[in-house]
């Protein structure tokens, strides 16, 4: 089946690291993505990882992929109040079709 | 390069009416996808158009329809509006090939009274 799950809320203190987790079910996913949505705005692509990679680092962002467990995580180092937003993971399914499946979204709240 | 634009940004309609939303993708992108976002259901895929053809469809009733023009601009139509159609409607464009990422517009906030 096609399902992407995330925890709904995460609260961290400014300066700490945030880790947002995601599990997906389609093993044929080729790319996995992380998007950020600020209030009243559309989704902004943060980073993505190809399925044959275990890790990708991009400035304060680190993506870890455990393909065996179908688990994806996004770590934000030195979290700032401007990082407060909803974070969505997404997978792209290409077997027999071509579509994106989005997770339920994790609302990150950064406390000053 | 201009981003994805959606018009209008806000819309208020009453039950039973119909509505048309518009999306202009990034220049050169041939794929346009539509999503409905609500607090309770999250981000739900409506449909995707690629080169004027509907390529994928989500699980929405036939009241939701769309089309894509030769310049890749897309419109989404909802007929016989219901209160539950109140949502943020997001449009995303991509090249449609090679698993490229989607770029989202700011959305159209539809309120049905």
C-alpha cells in the first residue's frame, strides 16, 4: 500500500537539534523528499535523497535513510525560531504510475 | 525564473456553487499536480496533468475536475460545492520526468459558507 506516516508534533528549544521522523511503505520509492510549510504558504522543498544513499548533508540539514526499515529522518542542527513550521516527507512512486505521496506532516515548534 | 503562481489567493463561495482555480507552472515544466490540504486530512492528492493529459488521479469525487492547456497552465474546477470542500488548494509543477522535485505555489484558500 501507499502510506507515509509522521509524528504530529515536535517541540525543541532554540539551539538544540531537531529530529523529524518518517516511515513509508513503498519499497520502490526512488526519491524521498522533505518539504517545509510556513503558515499561510505553500510547500518549500528543503532537500531530497536518492534511495541508494544512506545519508545526505546540506548545511544544517542531515537526512538519514534506512531503506531496510523504510525509515527516513531529517535532523536540523542548531534549530532556530525561524525553523518553526510544518515539515512533510514525501516519496515518489513510479511503479505503474508516477505520483507523490505526502506524509501527514510534523509541526515543529521552536521555543526561545 | 518565476515560480508557480496560483489565482485567486482567496475565495469565498456558498454551498452549491462552483469554482475554478488557476495554476501557472514554472516555465518549461509540463507536469501540474493539484492537492487539497485540510487540518484533518493533511495533504491529499487530487490529480496530475502532464502535456494536457490527466496522468494520475486521487480518490476524490467527480465534482473535482481539471484540465491543462497547451501552455501547461492548469485549471481545477469544483462543482456543487460542499462545506467540506473548504481547504487550501495547492498546485505543484515539475518537469514530469526523471523524478524531479515538485515546486509548490502559495495555494488558493477556498472557504465554502
